[in-house]
């Protein structure tokens, strides 16, 4: 009975991770996700897929590090990955906000120059 | 000596024109630049009627980025001296000479107009006073130098400083951070006492709700700033 249950959850896990991989690749194809950022997610989904197929590997690694309950090792890994990803996003956002600030300042200057030229022309016409 | 007045303005339609006129009256030969930081009121329309320079930012970037826009402008147009004055009449035009004179006499690179220098009579809220005290202590600790009013935005800068700040200036609550940055990078910063008016129009960029974030952010920025060696200038310029 136990064997069957394990089998079932394994199939679900494999199906979910496969779906995730297709979903991410599709996002990249549609240009909704940049390859640069998609790569991280693809890597994550492949590791989930790998661990779903080779459950014994998860167990072995968990026991090896000293975690008695293998799913806890999975949670730990997921948490760690999530944390890294959020940190990475914060870095990207900081970079982007610096860049948009520069762009906005630049727009301010361009408009200023433009107005100056326009008013000079107007004066000449008079 | 080419002098520029930088007036950052965010929703200051009621006072900005008056400030411009007073600055012009006080220093007829100085140029005035208003940086309109995405105001939603009539600031833009009112300033346009004056014959001064006006830069409109496409959205609200924050006081730091607005003032930095002024520094970039001053740098590109080769000004020898720039001073910052608020558009809400808190800073008095008749005090400007006090903060630009030491720069003209080449006594310092940066002058901060301080409300507190040598005086103790201020009627600020308890939290504001506490904040100011914490800043004073932090500065004393990190720089070994007493800065009484590091949040004051009433400042004058010489050319060297303008060029530096055009590239290094924080977006929000930039004043205390800039003081540390400047001193760490070897700029000579001096405070002079100025009279200031209590605010009639508009609100401080530091609301009570944000003051906690303000403190933490500034202390973090100051802390990190003091860890950095003074290589910023060479790296980025």
C-alpha cells in the first residue's frame, strides 16, 4: 500500500515539474521572460524534476547532512533558493531604479534644451 | 564668478515664485534654476512665467534626485558656485550671502546653513529633536567633527563639490549622507548659523510616518558611507 502512495506522489511531482519547465520555456519563447532570468527558474525546475525521479538521492543527501526527515531538506533547499532569488531581484531593482532616475533626469534636460531652442526660434520670427 | 541657485520644487505653487523673486532681489547677478520634481499642482505654469531656467522632471524622483539634477546642470554649464534653497520659504533669501561668502573667499568647499549652531532655542517636536541629536552623535562618532544641522538643505557648494555631487547623491533624504560622503572624500565642510522660518506652506519631506524609516535609512547609509574608502570620486568620474 505504501509503495503505491509513494509512486503516486512521485508521478504528481514529475508532472508538476515538467509543467513548470514547459511553462517557463513558453514564457521565454513569448519574450515575457528574459533568458537571463529564465535560466534560474529552469535550473530550479530541473532540480525539482531530478529529485522527483530520483527520490532516493534526496533521502541520501538528507541523511548525509544530518536531516532525519528528507522533505525537510527539500524545504530548506527551496527556502534557500527563494531567498537567493529575492536578493537577486532586489539587486536588479536597485539597478533599474538608478537607471530610470538617470533617464528621467536626461528627459528633463532634453526637454529643457528643446524649449530653449523653440523660444529662440520664436524670438527670431518676431 | 558664475553663481547658480538651485530650487527643488515639489507642489510649491504658492511660494516658489516668491522665493525666486527674493533670491533675484538678494543676488541680482545669480542665475536661478528651478527643478520641478513632478509637481501635480501649478508649480510648472507659475515658474514658466518667470524668466529663469526651469527643468521639469517627468515624475517625482525625490528631493535627492531633483537636487542632483541641479548639480548636473551646474556642472554642464560651468558654474563656480551653486547653492540650494527650498521653495517653501523655510530658507530666507536674506541669509544666502552668509552661506556663499565663505565659498567666495575660498574658506571651504561646502557651507551648511545651520539652525542650531551656537543656539539652543528651537521649537521642534520631541521626535525631531531626538532625531537631530542622534545625527549629531553619529557624526561626532564617525567623523570626530561636530555637525549641528546635518539635515539642513540650505547649502552652498564650490565647483569641485558640484562636480562630485553631480555623480554621487542619494535619491531620498540625501542631506546627512552627503555630509559624511563629502568629509570622507576630503572636502572641507563648514557650518554657519542662519535664521530659518518655520514652514508656512507645504510639508517637510520628512512626515511623522516616515521618520522611522528616515532614521534607519540615513543611519544605514551613513554607516556604510563611513566604511567606504574615498575612492568613489576617482572611480566614477
